C-alpha cells in the first residue's frame, strides 16, 4: 500500500464560496494519508470549467495544479474528470467536487479499504448541509441516512466522490467526456460488469455544501434528476451494442415501480381533467366527484402509513419525479455522446 501514488482530482465551476475549504480539506487529507504511510506521492489537481467568479483566483493560493478548460470546449463534470485523468498518472484517483469538503481522516480509511485486486473503488457516507425545512430536503436527508452501511464496509452501486484504482478506470474504458451527467454511475456500471467491487465505508467521507441557509426545493431536485437521467440515456445509447451494460440501464428505468408511478400520474391527470371540466361546465357533481376521489387517495395514505395529510400529499412528488426521469432518459437516448477521441487534446491549453 505504501508504494501507491495518488491524485486528487477536484472539478469546479463557479465554486468561489466553497473551493477554499474544499482544497484545504483535500490537502489535509493527503497529508494525513502520507503521514500514515499509505501513499508515497500525491498531488491535488483542480480542473476548472471556465469559471467566471473567483474560483481560480482563490485556488492560486494553494499548493496545487490548476487546469483551466476554455469556455469554447464542451464543459461538464464528466469533461473535468476526463481531463484530470488524462493529465495525471497516479495509481489511485480521488474524485472530489468543488462544493464538497472532505473529512481529513476519511482518505486514510478509504485507502485502507482499497485492498485486494478485485476492489476497484471506495467511498464513504456523505453529509448534506441542508437545513431540512422543506419536505424535499427532509426526504433527501432521510435517503442519505438510509444509505449508511450497517457494517463498517459494504458493497455500493456507484461512487460520485471517492477513490478509484486507475487500472480499473482504464479497463472500464475511462470516463466519456461528452456525457451530460451520470458519468460516475456509467463508470461504476462498467467496472462492476467487469467484476470490480465498489465499497462504501460507514465512516463519514465529507460534506456536500449547498448555498448557505438555502433549502432544497422540488424544482432544484427535479433539475438534478433531469441532468443525471439525461446522462444515463446517453450512456445507455452509447452501450447499445453492449447488451450487458445496456440492460443494466434499461432495468433502472423500466420496472414495476415506475409503471405504478406512471399509473398514479395518469390517475392524477384524469382527476385534473375532471376538475377542469367541472369548472368549465359549472357542474357541482363533477367537482364533488373530483374532490372526493382526491380525498380518498390522501386519506388512504394517511391511514395506511399513519402520516399527516401534508406528508401524504408530498408523496405525490413521485409523479413529476418519474415523468422527468423517464422523459430525460429518452431525450438523452436521442442525443448520444460524441466519440471520446473528439474531445480537445489537453496539450492544446498548455497544461
């Protein structure tokens, strides 16, 4: 383990609010890993996607290497990670987002878990800096809580922020720079298809920072869903000649739960049409039927789940969620990514 070399690849675009804390946490984590004898050499590389704020100016005050992608290039998280990989050659890579602050002790924990040739990557538990005032925010925090492993280390499906062995990334074909989202899941699916194992530690890895004091809204949540679903559609189209990979994506989108959610969406559309018809025709009995059916739906959830009426209504967010997810996947399928070799050569910006 002591002979391993490490590159921390931080991707950022307009992250002046958090980039200083992010970079310092990475530097501190690397220092502790080196003190523990877990790596022999390490560097932190910031790949900036044409930031227009003070991100790169702040980064200049840290002992790191900065690669600035021109605004004329295709820019995305995938492109940032792709360039970071191309411009480094370490044994192990730690992917970090510019709005993420590492727990300085986790890197050592992750490196110790990265043992054995079959273990391709390791991540840890994420914290979310959300106040938790909105229901969608509390729902997100609950998902994070439920994702905590019951044991010290457990299998996981994907790694967004975390460690990867470079050899496994290369075996899986690398990162496709033209994906608009979900490049982390695409890499994970390809690695797992080759027999690589991805692990998640029970130890906290770090904190994802939202805007100070801001709470997550349903619109922001659905925007995020649309982004990674579009990317998964692109990745699935890219894998159209690879049945093993393609079928993993199709299984993620076309299953019984989604069909039931789409059925609920149709019921809500029918209810909305009924209510509009009652308003257009001034028909009280139609309005009564519409309100009664909606009340029965909410009341049924309240009784069955022993929850409040507002919580029961919130559960209907699955309707726009599944609609956005499936539609974005189809749009991504219709817009396959360009071949990797068409991405500009890193040497063209002199890094």
